[in-house]
């Protein structure tokens, strides 16, 4: 029997929750936002530049009879984050779920990489997750319920091929997630990380030679497979402090 929440719903039930998904106009973020709506959550679709794509996702969520809003914001900028959270709360209500998905992956050669490349990647991939998490946590802590989910990468463990900046930024997310998990567990707030690899997205197809010979299952992953796992993680109140690798067996963990 599943444990029951105070309102009588099961611990796996996300109906009535409000979710904010950063970088949700395409790829994995879009799939997670749609899956959350299918699970009964209302969703704020954050985007930086892909307005048409974000608005089309809002339309799709509306067909599911869930509320949704698209909000432009650069989540590496503190003032944008404050506005993003404020507009989400005004439109949908207090934020229960945060999916830190926004990020960049620009391949760079080790010998030609500049400090500006490093700073930009850290801002978009790591600083952004910290800023948005810090902005939503006061509300979660006051309600004693919340879910934080970070989108990492196998590059945190193996280095990857994109660049040292990318690998370091994703490793930083692991440490950030662990800190939140250990300090917030007693307040009803969980923090976990998904580490997908070789998932068929525009980012992967545009930046990597996406061969499948490294993948034991013999194919690329789909965004829907990642989204399904995201919803399962977000609905599980006993799971916290975990990095979950979705990579077709490329990087097995013990």
C-alpha cells in the first residue's frame, strides 16, 4: 500500500501540484513538462529564446486540461529568476516541483578553451540551477513539501567529449543536489539528479557524433524515456540524494 499524504492522495500522485521546468521549450525539458502535465501537474514552461516552441507546449498541456504558462527568462541572471518565480506563482500558485533542466553544451577543444567559455557554461549549467533552487526553496520549506530534480550528465563521471567546462558544471550539479538532499530531507523536500547520456535531442545530434557503438542496448535513448523516469522520481517521497543514470548501459554503476 502506498503511503498517504495529508490530503489523502498517494505519495506518487502529482495531481494539483505546480511544476516549474527550466529550458522546457524543447528536448528533454519539453518531454518532462508534458509528462508532468499528463501526471496531473500544472506547469510553468520556462524558455530563453524559443517562444513559439514554448507556446506550442502550453497549448498541448491545455489539451490535457492542465494549466500552463510560458515565461521567458535567462535563469543564469538573478533578476530574471526572481521574475520567473514571481510570475509562475502569480499565474499558477506556489511552486511544488522544480526541474532544473536549462543548460548548454558547446564543444570546445581543451587547448583553445578560453576563460569566457568556462564562465558562460558555469553560469548556464550550474549557477542557474542554484539561483532557481534558492528562489523556490523558501516556499517549499514553509509548506514542508517540495521536489528538486537536476538534469546532469554521464560527463560528470567519465569526462565526456564536450569539454572540461561542461563536465565540471555537471559534476557541480551532483554536489549541489547532495547538499540539498542531506539538509532538506526532514522538511519533506527531496533532491535527485537524472544523468542521461546519448539521448536523441537537438543538442546531442547537433554537437556530438551520436554513434551507438558505445551503447550496450544498441540505440539512442528517447526523451520520453527520460521523462517517464523524471515523473517516477518526482512522485517518490522516499527517494532523495540519488543520481540516476539513463544511458542504455553505457556507464553502469554499482
